[in-house]
């Protein structure tokens, strides 16, 4: 018998001061049987921190290799942003940066690991790909307070991320990084 996805109901009060985005989000996020809670939380935070009109989770879920886990499209269906989660391959990022005007990665993998993978192949506009790394200790603390029905208060301000959940406030740095090798 095949395993089925677990649906999480996540309500988010978003205050993204850095981008001037303030929204209330009511999400149903399907957790694939092979998906860790850490990955699901990274995916959910990526959605919230990238929120804009036209954003949507992939219809194919995690098994859709030809589309991003999160996409932003204009009203005509043109792909504006490819938002990936985890540690995508250099080949996937090359494809993404040719398909969309903007590419971002939200990850709990090490930046050095992502840069090493990116160096294995030429990636179109690699210097324009935004990388946002979450500390694993932050995600682990968030996971410990997250259930099937969760309310989050997410605030991003001056490169800091604050998440209010179950009466606690978790805090972590959140700054843009690059896949391009640094000039030293």
C-alpha cells in the first residue's frame, strides 16, 4: 500500500519589513511521505518570505523535477520566479535561471556545499541567484513546536528572522548569500 501525503494547516501572520510585505496566509501544505519536517518547514518559510501576487506551490509536489517547488507567475502564466528548496543540482539551477527572471534557493544545507555543487557546471546568471540559509538549530527548534495545525507569526527585519509559535519566539539571522565564488 502506497503512503499518502500528510496535510499540515499553517496559518501565518507575515510581517516582512525588509520587503514591505504584510499578509495573513492560510496554507494547506502537503508533506510527501519521503519529506522531512525540516524540509517542509524550509519550504513553508520560503513561500512566506517570497510571498507576492502569483505565488504558488508546485502542483506536482516534490516529485515534479521539471518545475520549482514554489513559483511566481504573472496573470498570463509567465514564470517570474523559480524558488527552490534544499540543495538543487547545478544543472537544475542552470535550467531555472534560463526559465525565470528570478531564482532563489532556501536551504538548510551549508553554503559551501551549494557553492561546490554550483562550481561543477556553468550556471546561467549564477551571480543573480539568491541563496537564503536557515540554521539547522533554528529549524529543529521550530519543528519541536510545529504540529499538524500551527499558527506562525513570521517577521523579517534587518536581516533577522523572528518566528512566533506556541508562545515562544525563535530567532535566526537571514541574509542573502551567493553561489558565485567570492573574489578573495
